[in-house]
C-alpha cells in the first residue's frame, strides 16, 4: 500500500508530475484542488472571491483528511497552501505514505508563474514587480511546512519527465 503525496509552491509542477506518475505507475490520481472544485461546484478562484479563503481552507482540510483515510494506493497532488494550514502537514509521515516536496527557487517560480497567474487567486492581482517579493515572502513563511515532507526533489530547469524519473527513484 502506498499513498504518494506531491507538494510544493504554485507552479512547481505538482499537478503535471502527479498525473504522469500515476499513469506510469497505473495508480489512481487525485488532485486536491479539483476535488475541492467538485465539492464546491465552482472554480478555486470563485471559492476565494465568493466564500473567502477560510472556507476554502476548511474544505481543503476536510477533503485531504478523508482521502488519507481511504484504504487504497494513489498519487495525490496537493494545493500550494495545503501543507501550511490546519496541521495538514502531520499527515505527511503517516503509515504507507510517501510525501515529496517539489522544490523550486524563487527565480524559477517567478518565471513559471508570470505567464499563468490569472488562474491563481493569491497572485492574480500582484503586479509583476511585486511578484518576486510576494513569492519570496510566501516561500519564507511556507518552507517550514514544505520541509516536513519525507523527501525533496529540486525541479529548477527540469522537465516534468525528468522530475517524474527522480520521484520514481524515491518509490523503490
Ligand atoms: C494555493 C495554491 C493553489 C490553490 C489555491 C491556493 C496556495 O494550488 O490551492 O489557489 O495557497 O498556494 P496550486 O498550487 O495547485 O496552484
């Protein structure tokens, strides 16, 4: 039995890598943001604007816990903030669980996020010149939680395929 959890900041490649990994390993794949959207019946961005971040964090916590109680193998991609609220990080070292932090530098995240920030409620209003500062501050606050993962894989300059291969080495 193995539950593989991928975590990391927005833009670190969690969703892409976890989908590819699940396919390669023939495991069910879950994306926590997608599950939250399904439950709420609206996109993450709308949950933030219509109901507020706290509502989002409660749903996130509830669904993550429910998933970890399931008696099955899977690959799960968390949201960028999941590890940092409601003691969610305590589930990273549970039995039959392997948690992996996809670690990206501020510069790498800045480059990846500038093109696609309109879908991300936390950064969609940031001007480009504030973005680096925003990411740096966020990473500073969040690193403690990200570092609770059992492993970290550096993703800077790597393709999703390369990251999947590195993650696979940790699963043996
Ligand atoms: C968030 C990251 C998002 C999503 C929500 C909040 C965060 O997930 O859960 O917008 O707090 O960093 P991704 O990391 O998949 O973009």
